[in-house]
C-alpha cells in the first residue's frame, strides 16, 4: 500500500469517527460547556502536527481542537505543488531585477518581464477555469529617484455566489530592489522577498479557479511595494472608491525561509502581523481568527499572532489596507536569513517543503474565509441570575454545530473553546473572559469566519 492510499484510508477512518461523535451529540440540550484537555495524536500525513492555538487559562483545562471531517479540505491542500512553487520563484529570479525603474519592455529582464509572466499565468488559469476566473490590470504612475514610470497591479477575480458575503483579497508584491536602492540595473533577485509570496498567490489562483465560493476572491500581485507600497495604496484606494466590501486582506510577503542569520532553524511557524490596538483593531481580530482557524484545521505550521503591525521599522502592503479601515494581516516566515535588498536573496535559500506548508496554510485560511459557513449573527449575553449568563445567537443555515471561542482581556489569541449543537449556552464562567466569538461548522466539518466579539 503506497503512502497516498494510507493517507486517504487514515482520513476516512477519522472522518467516520468524527461523524459518529457528531451523531451522538445531536439533539443535546444547552448546558455548561466541556473544556476538554488538548489531545495529542498522530499527525495526518502531508499536513504535520497540530498548530498551537488555545493554550488554556490558569486553573482551568486546556481546549481540544475541533478536527475537520471533510476529506475535501485535505484533497484541496494536497493540490499545492512544491515544484510549481519553486519554478515560479526561479523564473522571477531569472529576470535579474524587478525594480520599478528596470526594463519595462524586455521579455527576459526587468519588471516588464515579470509582469508579463504573471499575466500569462493568470491567463492560463482563466482558460482552464470554465469562466470562473477573470483578470484585469490596474495601471498607476510611480516616481522614484526622479524617474516616472507606468506600473501595473495584476488582478484575477473569482466572483462570489452569495450576496453579502463580501470580498477576500489576497496579495503579494512582485517588485524587488537591490543595492543601491535607486538602481534599476543592480542585481535584485528577490527570491524569498518576494518571489515566494508571488508563487503562493499564483498557486492559490490556479487551484481555487476551478470552482466558485460564497465570497468573491481577488488575487492581486502588486508593483512598487519596495518604494513606499505605492501599488497597494492605489489598489486599496480603488476598492474604497468603488465601495467594495472587503472582509479581509491577506498580504503574503516572504514565506520561504527557515533559517536565521546564526543558522537557527524554525520550520514550524508562520508569523502573522496586524495593526493594533489589540482590543479594538479589526486587523488584530482577523489575525486571531486566522490563528483559530489554523489551529482547528490542524495545519502543518503554527500561525503565530504577533503584537505588532510588522517588524520594527519595516512595512508591507497590508499597511495600505489597514490605513483605510480594512481588516488586513501579513504572513511572513518565522526566521529571516536575508536583509532587504540582499543580492544573495536567491532560490538557494528557499526551502521547498516549508514554502509548500506555508502555501497550504494560506489556502486553508482563504477557503475557510471565502466558503465556510457564514458567521453567527445577533449574539447576545443575557443575565440569568446567580452568576449564570445565557449566550444566544441566530441559527446559521447549513450549520450542524458551533464552536465558541474564549479569550481573556488583552490576550492575543482565543485561549479556550468548546463545541455545541444548540444556539443557547448557559454558563456561570462567561464573566471570566474579555472576548467571546462563535463560528459555525458545517456537516462536512468546515468552519467559516468568526462572529464579532461579545465582551462580557
């Protein structure tokens, strides 16, 4: 029996086990939730260990990940191809530089060649999508080092099927910069920064373009990030001016490196940066939600929330969206071996396995946000007397259960969770928490976006 057959057999056994558990729980009445201990288990092949999420509250039990039962999520992630990702990185690096002041019309060098390559990839996905995908360019002017050029953001779109489900934007910058920064001819391979991000977005567009989703999905490759993120500023402004309902923006920037500059290794984490403040920012709430989804899907990488919008004195395209009030986060590898504009930032320092794991994680997140059950609405917390409170919300069509996420005041992530089949929970411990949110779960085990938070 080969590994793929073993993998599928393992998943089907797990799926059957979870369906039995679900059947046993249907029809249970509301009552005090069970905060079960975090269970250790054998990792699912190709997806790895369960990412760290809720870690517990002093004096209380830890939480259990709500494992998905749908084999389709694993089949989806298995479509990510490391060879294809690395080919994209190699091709982009081969253009020598992608500086905004580099060649515009060459087919083999400069930012014009990179732009044409990305557009050709999107066109190929369009042709195989049976009308699901469409593409367009957004042109804007950039002036850098007294040179004005025409730049383009390259966009592919899958139109959503459900009214009011909003738009998920996933983007990466394709320009690069060398030393000196002003030079349009200096070698600027940009292998990890940001050939890896471009490769991931292209791979997501290829895989996801085969069907439609509840939310609209926009895949955007930005130019001019390295010179003041002018491309993403222009695109975010276009979204605002056209009243596009953006439910979240994901910036994929530098996701293929596992070493630090002292050869330390971290191949288990993918960092999430988002704008604060922690208790009020829609971007920080999105970061928490992504951590929560990743934990419950048992992804290969721990999606770790950082208490900052980015590294000190650094920036990314997610800034452009946060500044306009859109929820926005950045994914970046845990370690950084190369500095910005480093001429040795080449594919030799990109780890194919880690890049695939990161791309799979991002694919799972985008799928959950765009196609999971819609978040519960009209959530209220009612006082029942004697310290007991009743958490109540509207049923979500198609949901068979709900996961309630709990966190203390100022906590970066949801620290505990429990699953119920009713839409009412009475408990005497809600007041211990600073934030409560709820996610719906479908019969096939998929979860979607979290609701807004209730503050007891």
